[in-house]
């Protein structure tokens, strides 16, 4: 039998992860450009219109969440400026993932409302999930286990410099 190591999940399994107050996409530490503060919240990017986080419980390595900065629940509530900025961020984040992780494809989408599967229904967000040929097999179906080949903090370290550079360019 082979072991599947997912050490970043142990705090969640043991119940040691503090319940965040407020919205996942709006933690106070994210206003800071401090690397340690960003890494603690997995916040790769934030500007006046959008925010990008690594999904703490990913479907695949590099699974990103891209959200408008403004707290709203439906795509129809975006202003034209917010809509354009959000789609540009989805495009830029996809390009960064493509460069660093070299996936064979992507699943990109959003679930609007709890009935549609949104885990965080009150703040609109897109999922960008890199996919590789043969990346998930029978184990997901039979054991409800996902295999993630890289520790989430290593993925953060790999992606952060490009998101930081993008942030500096957009300031």
C-alpha cells in the first residue's frame, strides 16, 4: 500500500484551524504587502478591484480563487470596471499558472448561490483549476481523496513573485 501525504491538512483535521471572522476574501492582513502575512492567508494578489488566493482545500495543485474586492454575491452585480478587472485577473492568473505548473488544461468557472454549489455563496469568486492528463484517477471516486503533488506553501512560494510583480505593475 502507498501513502498519500497531505501534511497541510492536519490542522484542519484536528480542528486546530481558527475559524476566520468575516469574509475569506477580505482578511485584514491582506492589505499588507508583508510576505509572511500574505502567505498565512494564501493571498497571492490584491488591488483595488480583485483578489487572488490559493484554495486551502484544492481540487488540484495550484487551484486558485479569484474574486472581486467588493463583497457581492452575483456576477450581475459587478460594475463594468469590476467585470473587466475580474476577467483580466482570471486571464493573468491563468497565464501565471500555465507558466509555472504547465498544465494540459484548466477548469475555470464560478458557482453562484449555495444551490449551485458555492461554498462561499455571499462573495462571488472564480475557481481556476489546473488539470493534467491523468491527474486524478479512481482514488477520487473510491476513496474521496485528492492527490496533490506539491505542498501548498511551496506552490505559494512558486507563484507569489509573479503575482507580486503584477501587483507592482498595477499600482
